[in-house]
């Protein structure tokens, strides 16, 4: 086929939708041409389905808004694209349109999308899809059936476009419906009626008057139900009759909600039929326009309240794009389309990818913070900072992650919450490392300030108030640092001040003892001099004796001074020993704290490893069950293709 009215480049990479920037409806530019979403090509010995990344990006651009999907299917060359142009109002407005043609080649290849239906009353967005017609000379039943199965699973409303009345021949022409069971696992979530699309069967070029056997008028819906439930007459061609019956049964099974509308031929002249895509709306038959406007109102009434559901959950544009990726993978591997499993895998894959991405982003940022980059928030400071400042910054970081998660997470609440909890657990680990880095940086600064403070207290020279060592610690405390390092530094500073006071008191005691000895000696010498002036020769001998005794006293005084110095030295040694013991106790306590932190970290890592192993075992078990289910013999279709 020639494709649609505009072409788009194809990129077949498998980029996860969770790794892209989240879109908002305001970002969505108007779509002035259809975009191809799925193309099908022959590869080796099978048909290969490929997603067009440009179309997928457009689908993802609907963001988190639920989407209602209306897909037009039917035999090729029955005017599906013309019909879709009418439904979108493109012909009425004279705007760009899906390409239509009049040759024997299919005009539409694969699946094309036009997100131009606007917003529905429930807030969802309407998407219209144009599916390649089945039965063309360039396709086969396998290709057609797979493509229709894909349309069936992604649609909210399926418009089946055929020509003429509902007859045995038409039902046999739709024999590919029976083949849907070979590609759709009806036990895989498709059994849920909310997952199945509504069917609007549009009968084109319809000329019959709708009346029953008693000549009573019938509605088009009643006509459809009678045709679907009619048992074919036994005749010579039993195989054809059975094929038509199988088609009826499958249509009743796959579409619990069924509707029908009829349209007369849009123009009368054969020449006009050949150039139908060029005609204006006003040039179409008035009866056709009336029929069409009634059908359009019915279709919009079906589309608006019917966002695409899987498991009772409405799909967003991003979710539908991700589901399409999974379903196309299944088609290419020959796996039955199990929509519940596909959606489950999409949710877990997308949430796991997003969780890893956001955790990696958080880890990268915390690493830069530990290396000196400012924290988040206005006036962000580098480490170290106060506990409350760090807590606010981490809260801001978690809020940012929560917002990005809410904007991009794909899946129902339970799945999203499971992976978000894992993300927050990983972020908590990163935050603990930042807290530890904050404490370590603060301890390094405080240790240096405490050493300066202690040196200033110990100096023998006269202390100067201008010495920066005397104020460095106080300045750090005023700046604001984490509480635990500050508390430890305050204890150290108080201990240093206590030891300095003890040393000062010891020195003062020694000086007082020395001063007392000197004073006693001076008084003794003064008394001796005074006595010598009063002594006569007869007392000289006694004076000499007194001098000898005085010498002995001086010797004793020297010994006393020496004892005082020894006592002072011993006191210093005791203080140093006490300080060394205290430092050892602090080092031991710090080692115990770090050991406990490492033990806690080890336990957390062991728990994570255990959870990952359990998840791996569960995933392998699910894969084994899934593989066993799909190794079962596929049912064979008994329909006859005409």
C-alpha cells in the first residue's frame, strides 16, 4: 500500500518510556497529519511488527491523561480511511485527511493514529486509529489476524466497516475473527468484559429496509443481533455454513457490547466514487449525510465515556504506548497476547526502570554533596550544616522525587507504591550517607578548633585575647553544625578547660609553697642580722652555732622545694594519664559506633540481597508457568477464507 498522507521516520530501538521526559497536555502541539504507529513487514519466513517511534512519542505526549481509542477495521478497499476522515471532521472542514484511494491496493499500511478527537467529557482524550484493511493481495490471514488482534486489545471502541448486508458470504469473509483465539489468550485478562471494546458495526452502501418477518420495523441494533444469532440453514456447503457460524460465535464472545449503524452509498455516479476522497462534504448525498451524522453521534456517545481499561484501570497515553511495546514483542515472538500479563510486565518494568533511574539520580546528587556541592533549596550551603538545615534539604529532595515519580510512574496504585517504597528505602540509605558525611566534615573542623583551643589553654606564655585559637571553636558553634559532633566538641572543650584549671591550681599551690619557704627564709635571715648587731664577743660562739643550724634549715628548705617540684611533676603525669585514658575511651566509643553502623548496613544489604533473590525466584517461577501455558497446543480455526 501507499501509506497515509504523510510519512514518518522509524526508529526501532527499545527505549523505555520511563526514561523520557514526562509530557503534559499543554505541551501537545496540534496534529495536522496522521502518524503511523505500527508497520508490518515480511522478515525471513514471518511477518514482523515494528513500532514507529514518532507515532509512539505522539501517543506518550498525552501524558497521564486517560485515552479512549477508537479503531476502524474491516476488509480492504471498503472506505475505512474516508469514513475516518468524516468522523474527524476533516472532510467537513477541508483539512488534511487520511489518504484514500480507488485502486486494488490497500491504501493504509499497518496502524495509523490521529489524536485529534479532543477531550472527552470525563477528561480523557479520544484517539482514532486507522487499521490496514484485511484480505488485501499483499497480506495473508496470519498478518491480518495478528493486526486485528492487536487492534482488539488496545481499543475502547472497534468500528467494523463492511459493505452491504449481513449475509453468510460476509460472515465467511470475516473468517479471520476465528483466528483471533490463536493469538489472544482469553484467560489472560481478556475475559474481563471491561477490557473488551464495544463493537460498532457500520454497514456501508446499505440498501435494505429493516423489517422483520412480520413486516415490523427493526432498529439496526436488532438487525445485527438477529444476524449474529441466526443459525445457518443446512445445505450442500456445510463447511461454509459452519465457518459462518463460528464467526458469529466469536463475534458474540469477543464483543459483549454490540451496536450497528447503516449508511447508504455516499454518491451515485461511478466517476464520483473513484474520486471520493476529493469531494466536499456538501457534495455527498443528503441521505448519506443524515445517516453519517447519526452514526457519528452514536460513535462519539460510545467513545466519550469509555477510556481504554485493563483490569478496571484506565490507560493513559504513556501506559498505552508501553503496553503496545509489550504486545508487539509478543506478536513477534509468536506468543499469545495475554493482556493482563503484558500489562503486569509493563507496570513492573516501567516502575523498576523509573525507580533505578531516580535512585541513580539521587545517588549521583548525594555523591556531589558529599564532595562539596551545595544542598538543594534557596541559599543552599555545602556540608557541614545544622541538622535542621540538612533535614529540610533532604525533605526537599524527597518532595522533588515524589513529584517526578507521580508524573512518570506507570501502573496501578499497588505496583507503583511497591516500587516507590523501594525507591524511598534506597534514598534513605543515601541520606544516611549524607548525614554521616555531614558529621564527619563537622568533626574534622571541630577537632582542629578543639586542638587550637587546648593549645591556647596549655601555653606557658601569657594568653592573648587576640589569639584566633581562643575564638575558633566559638565561631564554629555560632555557624551551626550537626548536634552530635557539636556535643562531643563541647565536652572536649569543657574537659580541656577543666584540665587547664587543674593544672593552674596545681601550679598555684606549688608557687604558694615556694613563696612561704622564701618568706620564712627571709624572716630568719632578718632575725639573724638583727641579733648579730646585739651580740657581744661572749655570744659569738652561740651565733656560729645558730648559723650552722640555719644552714641545715636552708638544706631542708631546698629539699622541700625539690619535693614540691616532684609533686607538681607527678600531678602533671597524673593529668596526662587521665587525659590519655579519656581519649582512648572516646576512640573506643567512636569505634563501637562505627562498628554498629557497619553492622546495620550489613544487615540492610543482606536483607536487600535476600529480597532480590526471592524476587528472582518468583520471576523465574512466573516465566516457567507462562512458558508452560504457551507451549499448549493452539486451537485450529475451521473457517473457510473466501
